[in-house]
C-alpha cells in the first residue's frame, strides 16, 4: 500500500496534508483498496464547522456506505466537486485528484493526535 | 464456528481475491473489482465458484415418496433433463428455501439449495419423505459447482464440452464428458445472462476452473458481482428478500407454485390470497448514485411504509437500485418513496422489474 511521507494519518484511514492553517483531507490508499469500487461521495457544505474525529463526509462503495471523519477541528474551506461527479477518482488517485475537502484548522495542537507515515505504516501492519 | 473453504480457495488467493464469510463459507467477494467483474459478465463471460451451495441426490417416485408435496412445483409433469425453480414452504407458507429441481431420470432428482440452509433443508426433506423405496443423499461436500455466465458462455463451453451444449434450452440440462468425467451442465444461472451451471466432483474442480480460465474471454468473478448482477434482474436472495417470514405471494413469486396440486403450505397460501397480503416486494430506483442498503426504512409521505431487503449501486444503470417490502397501498409503479437510515435520506421511485432488460439470458 502506498503511504506517502509528509502526510498525517488517522486510525480511520484519512490522510491530512498541512499547508499553513489549511488541511487537505482524503482517504488513504489502504482505505480505497478496502472499500473497493467507490460509487458515491457526499461532502459537507462550504464553511460548515467540523470537529476532530466526528463524521464529516460519506463514501459509498458497491458493497457499503462508510463515514469519513474530520481529522482536525475547524471549518470547511473547500470541497472537491470533481469526486462528487467522478467518485472513481478516489480509487484511482487517493492522494491527488481524489482529495475530498480542505479544513481551515483552528487547533493546531490536535496534530499530536494523528500519526505520521511511519506510525501509520506500523498501524496498518499491526491491524491488518 | 470456523468458515468452510471451497476446493478452490488457494486458486482464489493466487488470483488476488478478497474473501469474506457468506453462509458459513469463506468466499471470494471480488478479484479485480466488482464493477469490472459485473461489466465483464454482461459483455463477455465470467466463472464463479459456487461450491458453497448444497446438492441433494434423491431416488424416489415423486408422488409415492411425498417429494412432490414438499415442493411447490409440480414434479410429475417435468420432462426428463429439465430444471424448475421452486420453493419449500412450512405450514405457514414461510419459505424454508428456494431450490432448483433437476429431473435426471423418471425417479431420480437433484435439488440445489442455498449454502446456509442446506443442513436444515436436508432434515426437512428427510422428515417428510416416505421411508420405503426412497434414497436421499446430501452430496454437498463432494460435489463442486461452477457457474459460467455471460453472452459468450455458450461458445466457451462448446469448446470444452462439445456441440451438445447448443442443444440445451433455457432450464434444460444434460450430462457432458469433461476432463474424463460425466458431469451435469444446466442452462441456468443467477445473472440474467446466457449461462450455465456445472456440477463436477471436488477432485476435478481445480482442473475445470483452470481450463475455463485458459480461454481469454473468461475471467473470474466473485460474489460481489454475483449480487449486483442478480439484483439488476430482480432475482431474490434467500435470507434477504425471501425468508421464513415471507411467502412467495408477497415476494411476487406465485408463478413458481402449482396451485392445482397439493403441497406443504398451500392451505396458508390460499388463506393469504383471501385475506390480502398487506405488503409486496417492490423494486425501486434512486435519483442519484447513492444506493439503498439492507434494512433501510422505506417512507411514503413521511409515513413508514416498508423496509429495504436488498440494495446496491447498479453498474449497468449508474444509479442506486433496490428491493424491499412496501405496504400494498404504496406499492404501485411510479410511487415516490424515501429510503432512510440515520442521517441518510434517498429519494427513489417504485419501478417495474427487472431493472436491467438487455440480458442475453434466452439467447
């Protein structure tokens, strides 16, 4: 599984890319692989508030509907409408074109609750 | 209890399958992906490992043995080498199982039953069959089953089993010489496409699997695609769409009962016919790509009207599709319904079955 360096990860398999006070969010390669063919993505409204580890989006595959959780608290500053129109982008390019949304973060200290690439790789090894 | 594995388990691993428990078996759900496998079956030909399903061999006169009474279909008028789809019902007309009946000889039958229900089915049949001049064997553990499905399946099979395959009508079967064995091949399936079901002894099934996959038109498909394929043509899945709690009447499957003969559960069926059904198994299509799921509630005008029994994204239609029981007064074609679960709310419409109408089933 592809686990790029420089990103943060959650136990629920979201990834986070930090750029100043903005956090770009998606699901990991492992997550898209586990879900299989992704057929539907529901994203939150712009400017909606979100809270760390609370549900923020929904992804459906052929087999099931799954929740996506906010890795950090803040408010939604961008959503990727491309994945709403073409959900398969999440399978094809989970870290690039398949990104889901951007959070303007309010509590940088919450990053301590996330894993770096090394820790996430170990987490996958231990739990799979 | 640990899940059973089919003789093909290692083959699936080699092909990179993702497996999961189904009916007490660890079964391949997908290989390269459900949507690709679904489309390949609709356009080419797929092979499915269906070894988990149960088979009973029965030597019995249909009437004298009571076998005809245990099943809703008329066995007496079945031509040799044909199959029928039917039910075993309990006295309340609840469905014990849905089965395919094969008439091999005048007094020789094969019943093909669901994996999870096979042991209970066997006990039920044994209990109600006469003891004299009857022989019933559960051959599920020694007989393997592969399904070959898709518009190219007939050509693929001719190469392996000979031109005799071309003589099989829909729901007909015969014995064919394959890999030095005499095996039953029927023109049946669960996908809505031209297709066949092959029954071969366990010790030869790996060879047959690999032989089929040597043809470049054939790819393996898992139970994930099997489920989306059958749902697009509105075939019920036992344990989900039909069960002990439903009768063939509300499931819209009355045509698989012969009301001119006697069978277990018939009295309850007649009573239901007089009293009215209350609910009906309906098909519905969503307005978006969002799919209904098993156990979502069905609402009409904000009133609870039923429950979803099967649901999925439809690869052929590009939207959500499902089946579920809806109160009769809301079951008309065209009724606008809402499918709800926690914070999910999906708009849908009751539609005519099947969803997918272009299948190559009848050739």
